[in-house]
C-alpha cells in the first residue's frame, strides 16, 4: 500500500472530516513500511477495510430543559472495528462533537484497545450536548433520552460504552439506570465506569491518569531519566488530569500547572491533596472554569486568563484535555523553556506539526493511544469482573494495570526501536496495534 494514495482516496470520500483524516494519516504513514512486508495484507485489502467503520448509528435526542423548553441534540455511536472483541470505547458529550471527531476517536480506540492485551474492539460515541452550565436534573434527562435511542445497539458482548470528555461516573449512573429499565436485565457489563456498589471496578476513575504516569515512568527510565523531582504541567482539570495529578505527586514529581478553557493556574510549589480533591468539585459544578481553583486557593495558585498550560515552565508536559490542544507554537515554547518530555494523555492531544517538532528536537514523546490506554484497559478489567460476578481489590486492579502499561511499553519498544537505540513511540504504538488487528481481520476472512 501507499499511504499517500489511500489518504488521497479517503480525503476525496470524506471531505471535511479533518480530525478523522489526521488520525488516519498518522497511522497509515507509520505502518506503511511494516505493512508492505506482508503481501497477504495487501491481497486482503486490510488497510482499505480498516479505515471504514463497521457501522455508524446517528440519532436525534430530544429532552426538556429546566425552563420547560424542548431541546434537540444529535447522538452517535460509531462501531469501528470488532476484529479482536466487542466494540469498546467512551461516550463524549461536548458542544463540538461531530461525526469526524467520533470517527477519529473510534479509529484510535481500535489500535489502543489492541495494545491493552485484552480482547476489545474499537468504538466511540457521544453527542453535541453541552454539559457546561447544565443542572444535574438536565444532565439526567439528557442521559435518559440518549439511552432511550442507544440501548438496542449495545450489550456486554456487542458494544460497551464508557466515559470520555463530559461523561463521568454521574452520567454513567444515569445512562445505566435507563438502560436497565429498558432492557429489564441487570446487565452490568453493558457500560463501564460504573459506581463501586453496582458493578464498577475499584480504580477505574483513577486508571487513565495512573496508567499514564506508569507509562511516563517507563519512558523516562528507558532514557536513563527519573520522574522524581521533575516539574509537570497538565492541561485540563477533569477526570484524566485528576488521576494524573494524584499519581505524579505520589511518584515525587511536582504538578505546577493545570488549565481550562478560560486560562491556566500556575501552582508554583506544586499541587496539594486539597487542591486535587477540589478538582472533583470543579468538575461536578459544570462551570468548566479553572479560575475556580485560584479563587479557592489564592495563596497557592495564580490564574492567568487566555493562557495555556504550555506557557508554564516545566520538565514534562502532559496534555490531558482535548485533541490538538498542543500545537507547534506551544511545542516551541515548551522546548525553549527546557521541557524534555511530552506524553499525550488526551487522545491526539498534539497536532502533527507539534509531534514532528518534538521528535526533531529530540524530546521524549509518546502518543495517547499508548499513554492513556490504562483507562480502557481498566474498563476491560471491569468487564472481566462483571462477567465473573465478582469484585477485585484495589491492589489486584493496580497490579494488573501496572503490568498492562509495562506490556504496552514493551510493544512500543519492539516496533519502535530506531538504529540509534532511541524509541519512536508513535511508530511503535501504531505498528503494534495495527499488526494485531490486521492479523485478526485476515484470519476471519472477507467480511
Ligand atoms: O479514550 C478512551 O480510551 C476512553 N475514553 C475510555 C474508554 C473506555 O471504554 O473506558
């Protein structure tokens, strides 16, 4: 295959799907060389099949707001690839959600899930519903209306949604309640990220951030560096940034920045436990303002409006919020300020130009589908516990998460090691995930 030719055909077929095309280009360009060593893939047209989702559901979601007014949103579920297991991936509620965004996320999820070592295919869904400024009751009514449409298309062995941006434990609770009412079955394995008393896994809320820091630790150690004593800038203050802040602090690093759509909080002496706990309050408020942290802790945090986390001097930059949140100008600013490592914790957190800039500057860089895979991996562990009707201890889940992150790192090293001994984590993650899915598709015939 020629990545450029396939990309040209995809661009012609799906004009304007910029996010999906960006994700597809990165994967195709980095797997091209390995793919072409396998004529059986070419013959089975694996790559041409893999860039199209198995199917997509789109639906209207109508609900009533607190003023009694009728609101209509769009809902989606992209069932991208089921070669290695049932569709698995989160739901994103955000005003910018569209089909291109969910196709990019479902495509990424397919390879990420393959890296976890667990049998999960790739899927993603969500809505352009904007949770900012909504009451709890409005969120509940929206989740119920969303599930009223989605429930027939999901199931523990079919498609298992979870959280993503704008969807956390509260939303999964409302979604599960409605699912159960409609299906008339206590099918715990149909969603992950559930509450601990009704089938949720201990550590699932922390898992994306914890797994990311375990991975960062491997990246640093492989390069002869240490996490302890390093300064870390995080973007966002949601579930992912929260878990990352806890584990980074626990491992001896100092989190000096968190950010939001309104600006950045500089936390000169490092984030404290009280501040980390307050991130949960900020998320539950639906205000989406990081300034709230500086208002609550004025002596420790300084807020600057309109600035990103990347304006704060740090050793390690961890995008934890949204795709393309770190661009080439940000990468230049970070490198100029002495940053030595950037690991994406958000999905596709860096633009292609930013990644190239980091790589050419010799900065340690690892992509989201490897770094953040601990989240979905722990969702996979939740599915296992649900299927066995039991609950593991926190120690057990954490030990499995650590093992999985170390295995993902090994897979990246296996496929990404360069002649000079350094690791191309982008290539390593893409090739490792791709080979597993491609092999499964080949073995299952032309479907
Ligand atoms: O991007 C992701 O991997 C997630 N939002 C988590 C998906 C999941 O099924 O736990």
